[in-house]
């Protein structure tokens, strides 16, 4: 049976025929390019906020503390509400936009949501590049956020629905890979633009966001709709033909999968209020995962490194050029390590990568806290830092980034996108995006203040959550490898804890 409405005999999933055709590979890669806009923005923000001309023009108070005032505690030099609002306003806008994106994704299709996201993001990039004051910066960031909200709401769903279930993990990780490529590209751009003699390099960095916006916009324009989306629009013949084409098999071989998609679509149409249905008992596991997984993804502390890597490295004693180079190194590690997940997600399983990644992140986050506390104490002041010390700090941060890049980075998007029944899929994905953006906003907004007050203890703060989320995965998250997306109900029905919530032999009471 499809979605959350039944189980297979003996708990054995159906084996849908199909392969990774050239057509589906191209469409999934093109769709995954939507991650570029998110990644580019993550990488570009920290870079421009470490550029002296940018700070001098828009945030003179921060510039004076960073460049001129030697009395300010090193940990507190960048503590500014307006500076963090420049970064975090994007994620607040993405949070709000995700709810509108849900309706567009469900009614018009996944690709139209991507196209709209790319177009709005392009407008934001142009406004930021032409910014004359803080108001223009915030308006541009808000438009960027709306574009991000639409893109990340639709891309994971699109790839999950297009990919053959045995390769769904690897193909969906391409979205995270494109995020890491976007971060790396932003770090490269920042490294060279900060050297521009006219002091306008920040405009090039911010305006460069137009490139990934055009990539996703053009790609989405030519992408086909998924079979699920076509069926939701009431065209079963076209949906069947699209499914046959992306699976590369005959009409007869695609029959079983198509029938399950039809059944899920009919169940979806019967649901008039998917937002209200999310509160039902049988969807309790899905709702909890849609909240806790994206929340924990941001509480790893990864955005402390990716948003503010240049600022962070300046704070712990690196020069401006050296800090941007260090950020470039971590960006390269981020991209390279994501290929571990591309290879291993469908081979080793989601839980294995989650647990290994969590363990490594915990160890090296504590190591970074120790190293910074050892040399900088609570004043943030240190002189004559030996070269080996800087190398060790960068290595520890790189291993932390590596662990995140093959675990919580890609899987934080993949697992939620594949566990929802069709009837609540768009609404639940909006919850994922909104929670992710809410905690991204909170981390971005309060990080510099927390760094000022907690000092090196900030890394212990995030390490606590890494330990908590690793335990959460071990206890509550089932393995979803090699389960067809329309047959995902069985993982909940067989789980030691969640099986008491989902439908097995008949309806359960709606109250807990």
C-alpha cells in the first residue's frame, strides 16, 4: 500500500524495477543545482563581513572596534546586532517564504517553485550589489531569503520523487553537494575580491549570487515535472509516461510503482487540510522528525564555522588574508567530504553515517574549545602564536567540517524529504524548511553575542547538542535505505517505539 496507509506482507518492501537513466541523472543534477544559491550565500556572508571597506561603509562601529580599538575583548569585536541582522535576515525571510512555497509546490509543481525561487534570488543579488545603505542590504537579503525558501522547499522533494529508490540517497545528496560547492565558490570569490584596490570587492561578492540564481532559474525552466506532481494535476497518462521514461523500463514493469503512486495521490486528494492532518496520531513520527532533524542540523554549530569562518579565524589570531585562506580550505574539505555521503548513503545506510559523523564532530568540537581556551583564555588575547598551533586548529575544524559534510549536512535534508506520505509531503517539507531556517536565523543572530559572552565555551555549548542529537538518532531514527518512497510506512510500523502511533490493522485513537 502507498504512503502511510498500509504495509507489505511480512514487512518486505516491493522491489520496483528501474535504473539510473541518463535522463533522470541529468534532471536530478539540474534540480540539485538549487543548493548553489543557499551555499553561495552561506559562504559569502562571513567573507564580506570581514572585509574592512564593507565594515567601514555600513558598520563603522564594528570597524572601529576591529581595526582601531585595542581595548575591546577579542571575542567581542564583531558583536553587533545590525551586523548579525545583515546575515540572519535572509533566513527569517526564508522561514516565512517556506509556507507560501508549500502551496506553490503542491498546486503548480516542484519545478515552478524552483523557478520562482531562482528569479527572486536574482533580484536580491542585484539589490545587494547596488546597495548604498543598510536598508538596501536588508531588502536584498530578504529577497535572497524568499528565493532560498522556495528552492530548498522544492528541490529535495523533486529529487526524491524522480530518483529510483535504491539510488535516492546518492542522488539527493547532490543537493547538499551543490550547497558545499556554492560555499566553496563563495570562499574563492571572497579571497580574490578582498584584494581589489578600489575597496568595492564586496559588491562583486554579493552580486556574484546572480550566477547561481541564473543557473537554478534556467535549469528549472527546462526541467520536467515529477510523476507525482503530474498525477496531482490530474493527468495519469502523462504521469505514467514520465515514470516509464525516468525508470527506463517498459509499461508493464512500471505498473506496480505507478499504481502505488496513484493510490498515494488519491489519498492526498482526500486530505483537504494537510496542515491539520500533521497533528494526527499516525503522523506523529513524521512531525517529530520534521522538527528535530532540521533543528539539530543547525545546532551542530556548523554555521558558526561556515557563516563566520573568516571572522572566527581573525578572532583566534589569523590575519585577514590568512583567515580567508583558512575558510577556503574548510570549504574545500566540505565539498570533498560530501562525496563520502554520495558514495555511502545507499551503501552503508543513513544511521551509520549519522552516528559516525556525530561521534567525530563531538570529539573535534571539544578539541577546538580546548585549543582556543588554552591559548586565548577569557580575554581573547594571545601573542606570538606558533605556526603549529594555527595548523592544529585548522585541522581540527576541517575534521569537524568533514564529519558534518558526510552526515548531518546531506542527511539532514535527505531523511525528511523521503519519509513523508504524499498527502502531507509538501506541508511537512515546509515544516522542515521553516524549522531549519528558524534555527539558522537564531544561530546567525546570536552567535557573535554568544562568542562575546561564552568565549571558547561556545564550542562546548554546541558539543552538548551534538551528543544529544547523536543519541536521538541512535534511539529514534529508523533506517530508510532501499525503501521505496511510497512504501516508507513500514519503517515506522516496525520501529520499537513509533509502531504504537501508526496505522497497522486499523485506525488508532487520535489522542496521544
